[in-house]
C-alpha cells in the first residue's frame, strides 16, 4: 500500500498549492467569480486590435452598349462611366504603437479611396497606406494617434497542432469579437495559386470582417493574421486560415522600409520530390525540392548547385517541397545569404547562396493599349507559384481609378488570353493586342478563378 500512500501525498500536495499555480500559462483562475478565464491574457491583445472601415469607388453596372464610347457620345453621356461607392469593413493589429503602424490584409484595403481605423477605445483616425503585398495578402497602414497599445509578433515556428488560439476581429461589422479554438494544421497551401503561402489552419470562428485581425496564443502573443475561410455559405464552418507571424514579420519589415516587398531569387527551376523520383535517384529522403535546372550565371550556379540536387533544408528549416522553397526565398531580401542543405547522389552537402535581385521584364500597360493604362505588366517569373501550371502575363500593379482599374484588372492577376488567343509573354501580349479589334476581352486567372474582362 506504500504506492497508494505516495500518490495520496502528491495529490494532497497539489491540492494545497494555489489554484493559479496549477493552471497552464495564460489561463487564469478568478477567485472572486470562481471561474477560469483568458481575460487577463486578452487585455493587451484586445486594445491592439482595430476595426477598419473602407470606402472605395467602383464602376457602376452598365448595359454593355453603354460602355461603347460611340453610344455614350450619341446619347450625350460623359466619356467616363459613372462610379458607385462601396463600403466594406475588416480588422487590423497595431504592431508599433510609437509610429502608429497597423498590419492588415491587402484584400481589406485594396482599391480603397478612404480608410478609417477605429480603436478599441472608440477613437477614429484616417489612415494612409504605407505598403502592401498582394502575394502574401498583407498591408501596413499608419495612423496619427497617441496612447496606442501594440501587440508584438510571437514566434509562429513554435506553434504545434493542438495549441489553443484565440481570434480577435470585427466579424460582419459587429464590433470587436473574440473566438477560441485550436491550431488545426500548419503549413497549409494551395488556397491562392498566385501567392506565397504557409497558412496556420484553425477552428476558431473566423467570419467575414475578421480578415486582418489577430490570432493569438494563450499567452496573448500574436502568432498570425487572420486572412481567409473556407465556407459554402459565407459563414464560419470551423476552417479558417491565418498568415503566420514569422511571415508577417519578414513582409512588414520590407513594407515599412520600401513600401513594397523586394523579393530575391537564386535562379533555379524546382519541383517536388516524389517517392518515384526519390527511388529513381536512389535517395532515402521523402521530402524536399528537386533542382530541375540552374540558370547560367545565377547565384545558384555560383554557389555550386546542379540539376538533380535535392534541397532538404534552408537556414536549418526543413523544406517539404517546391512551394516551401519558393516561399522561403521570396521572403528574403536581396543581398542576404542563405544556407542550403542538399542531397547530391545520396551525399549530404551544405552550400551558401547569396540572394540576388529579381530579373523581371516589365512595362506600362499604356504602352500596349490606352485601355491598359495604369497597369504595370511583367513576364511570369519562373519562381512564381503558378509558373509551370499556366502561361500568361502577370499584372504587377494597377493604379486605383486608372483605365485598367476601371476595366477590372487587379495586381496579381495573370492574363491568360486576349480574344481567346493565349499569351505567354509581354511580347506575345503586344503582338496579340496589335491584331485585336477595338473591343477586346481578357481571360485572366485570379486566385483559383478564371474571369473574363471586356475592355471597350
């Protein structure tokens, strides 16, 4: 019976400890109300989460005939089609109280004519856009406010499936709301083929309006920016996604410094390592990125990379596949050095490669057609997530209110065809537009959807 007595003593000793000492870190016992609560951990986080109201101007829906300049002149209508005001709402997180920086999703503020940030204490401020990055769906705003509370970014690499997380945002414009759940999965991708993805999946309720809000752990640390949901009916079904805080940190640093993300390149064409490839190459690895080709004169060639090498880790972080490598390199500023762990004919090697500036041919859309004025177009780079799956021309940026904007083009779109004629480069796009009639249509890829835009 000695073992029973020992267990009894341990239980008695644990019972004698204050209840708070037995609680997991971040979970508190409120002796006055005699309840468990996350309220103290959320106190700082809630003050740092803001509501974002956006006003944008978009072309009004018109009969296709009324888009034709000839008919507009015939009926005495103005040359520019009328615009309608669109109001939307989202969320954001203050990450620098001293300078008033707020991080949110790019899709929350894209095309905004006016942005108003409302704090948890009710104060409202007009915000300016510091920078935005459609590829990661992140943007940074700045507000001229004092007495702000900030929420520092935690280390999302330390997350584990099963960790408790709390989502804070502004669902359906109701005002600040907190929901709870767990980390359902890590490293999710495939939601937006044109973007760089490494999503945290959670079952904490995320609804429209939560976009740009905070995902925090039980310690009240920011571990993600809520960005997307999968839903058949527009509401929460327990599958939400957040951009991990370490990706947010890398993107935000460049947005604040440059107003954009200056992605680097190392000059390789890569593909996933499959079991069949691994068997054919005679290696034991089951995950990694296989180097299919090395660009002559590129950083990769200077570092000694060869076709057939399998990249299994970058800066000590395992590489699951081609998407992992593309995302990791894309978040590194040009000039930095990366350490690559590779397998070559079954032998482990370590190489160091210096990331170079991207080489991406681009030109103003107005040089090809007045109807594309305001857009900057570029060849689809080989390290783009959609490269190899589609051929097309990448829309790098679109000035709000420009002819290209009014036609419906947005940054990140991929132009696949003009009047059903496929285009795979700027040169092909230019030749096809030269042959096209006055009215032409564009087939574009936006995320997972193919759209058709008619440009009169």
